[in-house]
C-alpha cells in the first residue's frame, strides 16, 4: 500500500523532509523547496534551435516525433509563422468542443447511420462557388461528422513513407481519429500548401483504388462511389475537410512496411493542416493504422512527446514499443468508437490526494488524447485542483498573474528562477489499477511568458462532459496503447 503510493507519487515521501529543510533554511530561495524543477527558458517559444539529432534505429518501427512548429520540425520555417499561444489555445478549445460533440453523439440519443452517404463526394471535381461543398452538403444531408478531430491542434508530426518507390511525408499523428490520408495528385483546386511534394499515385507501382463493393469501403464513416471506386470524406470540427479516393498502398514506418495499408488519397482538402502532408489516425476505429496492422503489431503502439518544442520524441509500433517500467491502467472499450478511454480516479497535488468524489470521474469518463493540448477536467475536479495548486504556489511565494485565454490560474515567476529553474508543487493524475502520471515539470504550467505562467489544466463546462488528458501533461512519458491487452500505460523519462 505504502509502496504503491510512493511509486505513484514521487513527492509524498519527500515532503516531510523537504518541509524540514525549508524550515531550517529559511533564507533559501524558492528553489530550495523544489519538488519539480521547471527549466523556464526551455518552455518559452520560440526555441532557438533543435537540440537533438534525429536518431534512427535500423530494423525498427521507431519514428522521430517533433513538435509541428518547433525548430526540429521539417515543417517549421519560412512558410507560415508559428501560431501564437492564444491561437493555439483557441484552437484547442475548438478541438475539445468537437470531441465533446462526437462523444455525446456516439453515446447519446443520436446514433448516426454509417456508410450510406446521401451526398455526392467527388474528388477532383470541385463545385464552382461553395468554398466547401462537402461541409455545406454535410449539414443539409445530415451526414455524420466523420471520425476526425480539429487537427489544427494536432501538434506533433512524424515522417512516414508511402508507395513504391517509397516517398517520404511528414504527417500529423492523432489518437483522436481513425482514417489516415495524404494530399494526392491530381489536386488542383482544393489543396493547401504542404512542405513535401504531393503524393502522386500514378508513380507508385503498389497503389490501388478500393472498390465500392469492398467491405473496406463500408468501414468508412462517410463514403460514396465514383466509377466503381470508393470515395472517402472526413470533415473536421472546424470546417476542415479532406475528400478523395480510398486507396491502398505500401506504408513504410521507419524500417518496416505495412503492405496494402488503406488510406485516403485526398484530392480535395482544406484546412489548417499547416504544411503537413496529411494525417495518421491512431484511434480505435477499424480504419486506423493500429487496427489495420493488428496482426503485425498486436494493436500496440507507444509515443513520447518531448518536453520542449526543441526536443525529439518517438512513435513506435508493436509489443517492443512498450517500456518495461510502464504503469498500466485498463483501456475502457465500451464507450463508443475511436477514443481511448481510461479510468481516472484521482488527482494529487504536493503529494496529497484531493478530496474529489469518485463519481465525478466516473460520470464524465476520461479520454487520453495526443492532439488536445490542455487537460480538461470536470468542474468538480478542476476546482479542488486549482485551489490546492494556488495554495501550494502561494506557500512557495509565487504571486498570482492575470488569467490567459482558457487558463484561469496563472502566476508570475519573475525573480523566482534559481539557475534558470523554478520549483513547482508536483501534480499527479491517478488511474484505475494504481497507474499514475506524475506530470513532468514541463507539463504543469503553460508559459505564455515568465510573468504569466498558467496551470495547464482547464475545466469543462459541465461535469457530464468527458475529461481529456491532453498532450502537455503527457510530455516526457512513453504513453503506451495496447488494444490486444486492453491497457494503457505510462513510463516516465522516455524522451
Ligand atoms: C483510381 O481511380 C481513379 C479515378 O477513377 C483513376 O483515375 C486512377 O487511374 C485509378 N488508379 C488505379 C491505380 O486504378
């Protein structure tokens, strides 16, 4: 019992000792009572340069993960400046609202029909005036909003290769959606600017269209038929969309290949995909990569998101991707499609379990998401977190600062830096089975500025809205998803 608590929350047993130390050394700066040391400068964008070289391990499926707008990203640079913090947080809010809508659709009254799309999805033949004929017809035809997300905030990218010979593309990866796609030639009217050359299926000897009569075509949430070829459509919550032929080709992940991988060859695409060539869906739905390649990888993958935008993490597939020291919690699979549900049961601040009734977490349910930036909690869980955190920060002498965008609990770190670092009270998320995410120092605060560092959590509107563990809090952990074992895991210090 005590051992479990200690492994779950590294601050607990340290606390009495540190209190003693702090009391003894009253003159010591804020750094003296540190439990989590935050390197302030490293979190302030824009990071100057890429710190970490790209490492390749021959024979593996391990791909480097970088922040889309960071200095290590092949997409960063001249074309399009990195979005501001307020833009990122506003987009994050749109993604969360979209996830909430999808969740209530799939669990609620309106269970939508799949497959039959009473709308003409025609790749390569844009209708004249409407900027988004898919989007408008979607409304009138009451088409399901397909598996997807507001990828505007899908902040992390990986290199994949498609076709024979293999062409390399940098794509967003997203556990909040299923169907993969890339922009495809011929893509004339509705294509956005991307960094890599656009995929040309006629140059790949292994490319094939999927026929409308194929069962794979009916796996799609939104599909249609043109000349016997299956047409897919994915519309995202912010009006972004991609439409094209549903196709198959060889997918290369680092040094490994998945033959006959099914993806959308997008000839009409619009949205804020920011130079990425497309998207790799890692959800639980039948069209996602981990489900398609289940026999090969056992439905198992793991990623690590780096602490700063100048760092590198990884995305890896197969049982070998799991870290031996991962703390596991059950993957809850009865809650509808796509998303990865876990059972959050509690929150610790400064080593103390907050007093939050278990029903608060069980009512809302919790999704683990790679694309949401800021963790969203039921108001009845967020309030105790906020007040405990404010108290712990006040005890360390931090002054409050004005709220920032969706973040209402901010502090002025000016003058508190001790050799560039500040001390923070530890925050831990506790899950069923005792698994615990001791949030890395880089994931406790969201730094708009040194004078405005905000608790990187926010409240949902209502206790019935699903909670979402966002990517800020996942940083530096190897986050494991195992569809075979129905488990999710966290291993610290992985990147
Ligand atoms: C796929 O379908 C499109 C549209 O009908 C066609 O132009 C293309 O040649 C097809 N590709 C293959 C490899 O069959």
